[in-house]
C-alpha cells in the first residue's frame, strides 16, 4: 500500500510503506508517543501514560507499562512481523501479567519500581507525574493509585500487542480470547511511512469492537459506592469472620469519625477522617481484604499524627520501613484480622489523647 503526500494540493508524492528495522525503534516510538495507540476506540476520552519501558518482572522485561486516568494497567508488548516468535506474543504478554499479579501483595515495591523509572525518565516522582499528566489533586492521585493497586491485586490488566503487520491468525486469536475470557487483549497494527524528515503512522486496533459488543464492564470500572452496596460487596467477597471484622471497623468509623468517605474503585472501600487527628483519612479498608495505612497523606497534613499512628500500630505488632511517611502500605488478612480489637483501641487512645491536649 502507498499513500500520496502533497502540499496545498500540489507536488504530490507517492510514498511507499516503510518498515521498522528494529523493535527498539518501535518501543521508543510508542514510549514517546503513547497517543499513537488508538485506545480511543476502547474509551473515547482515554489518555495513556507510559510510566516505564523494559519494566522488569520474573518472566522478563515488559516492553512498556502504562496506566490511564481510571487506574487501568496496560501491558504493552511490541513485535516485528519478521520475528519468528511473533505467534507467541499474546502468551508472552499474559505471562508478564501473571508475573505482576503473583507479586501484587507488595504494592509498595511495585510503586517504588515505577517511581524509580519515572524519576529516571521524567526527573520527577511518580505522584507528581500523575498529577501533572492527568491534572489531579493530591487526593485524586491517591485514589488513582488505589485503583492501580486493586487492579494489580485482581490481575486485571489490559494487554496491548503492537506490530508493524498483523496476520489473520493473530487477529482471530485476539477476537477468540476477548469473546471467551475476561481478558482485555488488543492488537495494534502500525503502518509506517517515511518521507524525508516526516514520519507517518496509521494505527489500526483489533479487539476493541469485541469488547464493545459484549458490553463488558471491566473490573477497573469506576462506581460510586453507598453503604448498602459496600456491605453487599463485603458479604460477597469476604468470609464471615472477615466480614464481621470489616463491619466492626466500619461501624466504629461511623460512630467516631468526623466523616467516612466511600470509594469509587472496583472494590468497595471506605476511608474515615478523624478531624481531631488529621484532615486526611488514617486508613482505607477495601473489600479486597487489605487495609492501607495512609501515612503519606497524614504526614503532609499533620506529621506528628503520622508518627503517633505508626508508633501505635507498631506497638500492636505491625512493622513499617523508615520511609513510612512517603508510603501508604497495605497489609494482608492474616496480619490485621487478629488485631482488630487492638487496632480500634489504638485509634480510640489517639482520639482520647487529642482531647486531653
């Protein structure tokens, strides 16, 4: 296929289709020009932020790792048609997803790796880049990261395969996977033309039309929770013991907190604000069974409260790194479930002490 280029309707030039000589060039191109991936066929207002290139996993490096405004995680894999392993590209992308999901329990480490990649490329930290790129407030960026954590925990990824040419078998495979699974797999074909110093890319995406026809709401879709839907979600996703503990903490928060904010992520969540201690929520508890302690938020509002909160939690058996003021660590069920009574007592003590002061 060829295209015709002209200026003001004159001096038309026929330009033949070119080819990418190396995958590295294709990787770098989409890293610097993520808008060239036609994800607008998936969501009309989407903006993709590529955070890392060659992101390391136990299964090898992901060519590019990105997120959108809703906290959806994109695993981007590039291949040239001439490569002999192109038929395995979808399996390779899924393998990377499995590697990320397997280690999703340590979200702090995942964020640290992204932070290092962002610092190297953009000369700023991850949160600053998110706020700058998406135009977010501090709290909105934190909510976005919470959605990322939930999607990582669920293994809910969007897989994007980029190639200079797609064969019919790969297109059929993408359609088959999307019709018969909960995966979101997209194949993008880049037609590449070069004329003098100008480069022309014509992208075509395959797989998006299947998801639209199925009207599948992805696990990362945002919603506004209320108390009824929150508790219903908790009943469905938690064991009886976990649900009882979840409700105890929620009821305590309703009784003692100044405000209880409900989340907008794929999992139900709530974040209580105890105004006597901080204008930010001390913790967030979600129906994915993992509470997060919001030291990063609290320390920016009231550093002393963050320090006391850490001391109280460590006194009942939790442990945190030295840079606790920079993170919002989450803990697994077997860590927090046996400590519910002591956890609520610790917050009660903080509230009582604040009244004395």
